[in-house]
C-alpha cells in the first residue's frame, strides 16, 4: 500500500496552487507528510524488489527528529515476520512509485540485526545505535544523552 491511498485528510490531493502544507513538491522528495500515512507504506530496494512495509516510526522526543522506521520483512500474515529498525536517513522516498527505497538487497536484509514483535531492543543504547548505523552505512545526527 502507499501513502496516498491512506490519506484520509486529503493532504496529497492535487490542488490548483501546487498543494497545501502536506503536499509533496512536484517530482521532489521534500515536503511535509503525515506520519500516519507513512505507516504501512511499502519499502523496495533499488532493484524494485519488495522488502516489506513500515510498521512504525520512531521519534526522538528530545530533538523532534525521526530516528528509525521499523520495517517488517518475511513471515506470512504477520506470523514469523522479523522487524528491523532502519535509520530514517537510509530511506529515500520514491514519489513516482509512492514507496520508500532502501539500498540493500534481500539477503543483506535477511541477515540484518532484527527483533521479534515481543522483544524490542533498547533503541537508546549507544552500542545498539552505533551497530545499526554501521550496518546501514549511515550516521546518527542525534547526540545521545543517557
């Protein structure tokens, strides 16, 4: 599913003046988007293979920044699926296809550090944070204060 299909408020509706606050800029990857419309959005890799969907968006309440998208991958009808915290900076919006792109192949994602729905990691742990960012080749913008 894509974010436009979940737009219950009409944020992404085509408007005569190029849209409103929530509208994406034409052909761009910038703009404001509703968080609720992003949950459930498909994630593909650069080969257009479906890697799963966004299950949750994790916000740093001190900085107000999005830190991670929690991606589900594998399983069937929610059973046996593995969850992955992917740094937000590792995702790119493909506005033409209305999904996110993660530059990782399926095998690498299968071997990525993940977790079960009932066993979430401590995402504030600096060791965990460093490991996740190293795995996806990103840097954390947020200085962790414990």
